[in-house]
């Protein structure tokens, strides 16, 4: 059970369900115990703080009653909960077994303080700040006993935000920081450290004037409020900004655009090979490292890629194909490595387009088991992307045009092989070194193992137990096996198979059992996963296998155990020989099904970020569990559906869900996914009304609302009613988002604000960042419509920050575009273009076409406002056919209106009229009065240009009535087109004639607006 003080007082079960604590006095009691951090709170103090001067007749008895109520509420929520409230003289305390979010917050801050790189600091402090759901203990802010704790926590929160901002500044994120820190500086205007990082961000973002203004604001405030000047460090920074000191420029290297693993030990004996591979990469676009398993292809490839990474501005990316099962598409693995969201049902077609303009190096590792797929995809990508280079490792060539081969040789037996063996043996047997009495044995071992690095490293793990002389003697029989295996066997089996046989014979049965059963995992697994697949406790055998270097362990919070590819393949064969394969495969699938179901329960609350990362780490295992799953796989796909939504892997979701046509929930999710992709389901899936289908039914309605069509709202209304009846708080908040989306479509601003605020409050209480991002999107649009651009900007910046914390890249693109719209409406066209271009790049990087379109339409609006009509038209026409393919009347109406205004500004009345009439037809189909009004305003411009000013005046009046009727008159920043057209009409008509025509249109818009033509 978890307790929350970083926001309103909250309690959750271990599965993430909110726990209701009844009655104010009971909540005061719990708050007191939480802020006391496990210390005993005397009963007298509790009584004073709970009742003050208005004591009950029997204070100790009344306190005991409240304690019992609290224990009962915790026990009802989760067995064992009552034990978390401990009676201990002279009062009560919270058990040390209780988990409090403030304690995790403190631990993450401490870990960040020990971290040595800005990326780790940013991640750890991001995790820490993500725990906050609002002001600390917001519902007890006025209580005397909470004030010191609240003050301390809020101060630490601010310090963490400053430290994270400084780390992000080191990573080159000054553009985002310049905007994001504005609100924080406003709330803490005298905080010099915060002001300093904001000044640096502004300066690096090219906003020197704003940086100087911010410094002047601080200096004035300090003088007026405290009678002091800024500190010497801040004053020096101000002077450096004035002088444009080069030391203020961002470092040349910021966040590394790579996922190459950091080396954990020295690469030995590969200097010559490394230089040759570097030279090949300079001349060839496809280089394949070939050689037997264990010869060191992967390590040579990663180090070569690291050496040349400076020549690839779009990054150097490792795609590990060994974890992928034979049924997995290589394109999916590439997308995952590039962190590209799979928003396309035909991802193979989108990947070449996504990489078309990239200058990057892909390292495709362990290609041999998917060689045909890799060859076809590599050929297609190289043809589509001229700046792309590929470095592949395989036991055989890809066999396509343009391929250059490099045969990775064994290590030199007299030098490099000996050096490697001694170094690895010393790691497992501290103090071991090459000496006169063992040099012959070492040389013999290296020679007999053919200088294969993997074989040498495995042999070195035995030195501690056997010593080199005994090891050399035991290798006699094995040398013949390693060097002369069956000629018709693959090279890996002629060398590494025999080596692993030898290692296997040294293992006692408990370790053999664990090794073969662990082989079922794709890309390793956690301790819990290992225990599930093995069916027993495995900690001791695991530890011994790690010591023997047959397993590697990584991670600290939740260690993962991995084995080499060849060891895993060998283990699978042993698993089949033991007759255990099907049973262990069943355990693996059952464990990951339960894991996905457990994770799904945490994806809608404060631990959303942590569980997303856990699911990310287990993606190969989850895919393997789905591969070949029978009817029981429907549990797994339904559990993974929301994860696929959050990660944007909708195409992958559609493919997986389609395998279960008889399962209603799976088909409901699939229908929602296809609609979210801008497609239509082949057949509608009728709602069942069953509780297990409720969230899938909601998502289908939600996805439909995002298309922008005003269809039947009954599903959204039904979802809201069912969720409320079932007490599903998350579902209720999600259904309110859908109702708000429908309200936006029909321009019902009152309902939009009401549903949006309710949803935001509920998602905030739940700690669900995805929901808060969606709520800020809708509330920001509402604020923008009514002209409250300050509030809209704050909401969108909050949403951007939360989207970044969850790594929701497509939502980040949307938020950058929304901020671009605000900058455009407030007259800062340069900043608007910068934001829209950043949004466009981000959307393109992740294959997010909706985001690309939204960003480019923002660039079109800006171009028209600057008078660059040709650029505006180019931007607009690029998306017109695409909107038509989606049958998006909203998109068509908007683009037609903008193109009509372009034609009008060029003086082409006929083209303007044709475009605006087409836009009006699409606008009418949306049912949105504001969209219709935009088309009518455009028609007014075409009419006056054609010499019909009275008709233009009537249309202007009709449009105004349409907007005011829904409470959304045009804000001043959006009246440019209307004012231009109005001025042109008034230049022709007298005031009396204009007013009469305008009033006639305003009084009867239905008869004024042209019918379909």
C-alpha cells in the first residue's frame, strides 16, 4: 500500500487503486502520521490537532475510534492494511513497511546527486518531480502540524526543478527550457539560482533581450523588496550576456544521439581491425562484419560505430536483432531502436520515408536468423535514404548490391589472445596474472581455443576453480571437438556449441536446470521472471551462473539477467531434450500475461512512468509470449492495449489484436486503433455493456471523437454513465475527456470547459499524466478560442512538460504546435515558425502524420500573415489530398478557407469564391458553427472583391451571429481577415448602407448564407 503527500493526501493499494479515507478527523490522523515519518506521535498531540479547544467528551476514546476507522479503511482496501497503523506508547506511528511518495522523492534526489552525467540527473529528477500531484498536502495546507513539512518539501521540489533544469541545459535543451521555466520564475521571482538557469536558456535560445529584461526585473524586485543587489554570480552572468561571452554558448556536444551501450571493459587486440572498419565506413554505405559466433563481431561493430559517430548528425543507432523471435518484423525492431512511434498500420512502407532525409548510421546486429528480412529492408532503406549508412554483423553476407565485407579474424594467438585471457581471468580470480610458471599453459589454452574471444572469456571464468594448468589439461579432448566438428553443421555449432557443452558439464544439475529454462526468455528477464519460468527459487543458481559468466546482470532497481545468444540457443536445445520446452513456454506466457495485466493496472496513476519503462524493457518477452499464442493470448493483447496507445504503437496493436477475432474486447480495441490511425473498421463492433469491455468501448468512442466528426454521442454518454455507476474514477475522467472533445467539435464552450475541468481534477487526483496532458489540450483550446492566450500558453506548457516526462513524443509535437499557434496569435511570427518547425521535425521523426500536418498548417498561417502567399499555398496544398483520403471535413474546410484567403489577397475573386464555396460545403458537414462562420467570412471577401459589397456585408453579419450564438466571438488577434474585408466593404458602401446590410445578415443568417451549389 502506498501513501501520497506530494499533492492532496492520497492512498493507493499495491495495484494502484485509490483508497477512500472517510471523515475529516480520520484524514487529519493519517496526515499527522505521514508527516511524522515513522516516529511515534503522542496521543495528546493528535487530540490537540484534531479537535483543538472543542474536545469530545472522551478524547482518548474518540481518538481510538478514529484509529479504528483508519485501520478498517486500509484493511478493507487491501488485506494487511490495518497493520500499517502501529500502536506504540505514548501514541501511534506509521509502520516502516508503509511506502510514502515523499520518501521515494528523497531517494531519487539522493541518487541524482550521486549520478555523474546530466542524462542520468535529468531522468532521476524527472522521476522525482513526476511524483508530485500538486502542492504538498494541499488539503491540509493551513494545519499547524503540516506547515514545516510542507515548507521543506516545496523547497526540495523547487531545488530539484532547478537542478534538473541545469542538467537539461547541459544536454542542449535550452529551447524548451526558455519557455518552460517562465511560469516557475513568475512564481518564484527572487530565486537567483532559478533565474540564472532561465537567463542562460533564454540567451542560448537566441532571446538575449528577454534575458536582459529578466535580469532587470530581478534587480528591481531585490532592491524594492529586500534592499539588496543580485549576487556576484548572477551579476557576472549578466555581464557575460551583455558581452555575448563565448563561454555562454552551448557545448558542441550535447545529448548523444545514440543508443550504443557504454563499454564495460577494454577492447583488446582490435586496433587494426577497428581502423580498417572505420576506413570502410568512410567509403561504403553498407559494411557487413562476418565471422563465426563468438569471434567478437558485435563488440567490434559497436566500437567502430562509436569511433565514427561524429560524422552522423542524426545519430548512431544499434538495432539488436538477437532478442527478436523469427516471427518478428525487422522493421519493428528498427522503429523501436530509433524510438519512432508506430502510428502506421503499414510501418514497412513508412520507415523509408521516415529516414529519407536522415544522416545516420544503423548498426544491425546478429542478422543471421532473419537474414532475408534484413537484406530486403537494408536494400530498400539504402535506396530511399542517401544519407544512411548500415553496419551489419552476421554469420553470412546479406548478399545485396553495394555490400562490402569485412571478415572478423580471431585474435592473434601470441599477443592479443593472451592479453584478453589474462585480463578476463584476473576479473574473476583477483590477483591472477601472467607469470613464468603459467605462460606456457596460457599460450596453449589460447591456441587450442583458436583465439575466439567468447571461448577465451568463458574459459577464463574457470581459472578461479581449476587454475590454468588443470584447465589446459581438461581442454585436450575439447580441442578436437571445437576444431573439427561436423562439416555440415553451422560454424557456430562447430565452435561455440562444443565450448558450451564443456561449460555445461561443469554445472551441477540445479544450475543446468536454471540455465536451460532461462533460455526461454527473449533478451533476458528479471528475478521474478526467472523464478516463474523455472518454477522454483533460483537466486543461488543465478548468482553462480553470473559468477561463471554464463549470465550477465544489468540494472540496479530491478536487475535483469541475460545470456549470450549462443548460450541461449544451446539452452533451448537442452530444454527440448529434457522434454520441458512446452511447459516452460507455457509458464513464460502465463507470467508475462500476468505481468502485463499487473502493469495495465499501474498505467493509469502516479506510477505510470515507471511501469511504462518496465513494459519497454520487457517488449521482446511480450512479443515472444504473443508469438504463436492460442486463444489464451487474448488476455495478453487486451492487457497490452493501453500500453500500445501510450507508446503510439498502434500499428503493432492492430496486428496483434487481429489474431483474436472472437474476443469482443480485442475487436473493440482494434476498432479504436484503426480509427485513431485515421482509418475505418471493416465492420462495426457493437457494444456489449459488459464491465470487462467498458474501457475498450470507451476507447472506440474516444478515437472516433478525435477524427473530428460530429457523430452520435451516445457511446460517450453511455461510457460516462457506466463508469460512474461502477465507481471507476479513471474511466469517468476518460469519458469526460471524450465528452469535452465532442463539445469542442460542436463549439459548446461551456460544456467543453466544464467537462475539461472535471476531467483535469480527476486525473490530477489519480496522478495520471496522460489524462492531464489530454485535459490541458482541450482546456488550452478553449482558452485560445475565447482569446485568453496567457492561460492557453500556461496549459500547453504544462502539457508539454508532462508529455516529455512520459516520453509521449507525438503529444509533444502537438503541444509544440499549440504553443506555435499561441505565438502566432500574439504576433510573434518568428517564434511561431520556430515552434512549428520543431513540432514538424519531431512528428516526422516518429512517423506521426497528423502532427506533421498540424505543424505545417501553422507554418502556412504564418506565411500568409507575413504576405508570403506562395509559401502559404505550398504548405496548404501539400495536405489537401491527404485530408480528402481521410474524409476529414474539418481539415478540408480549414485548408479551403486558407486557400480562399490566399486567392482573395491575390485579387482573384473567382478562385476565392470557388474555394470558399467548397470550404463551406465541408464546413456544413462538420456541424460546427465556428467552422461554418470561417467559410462565410471568406465568402464575404470573395463577394466584395467581385463587386457585391452588400452581399459581403450581409455575410459578415451572418458569420458574427454564428460565432456569438455559441459564445465564441472572434478575439482581436484573430480578426485580421474580418477587419480587412470589412474595411474593403466600408470603402464602397456608406455607413448607413453597411449597417443595414450587416444587420440584415446578422438577424437572419440562415437565409443569408448561400445554399449548396
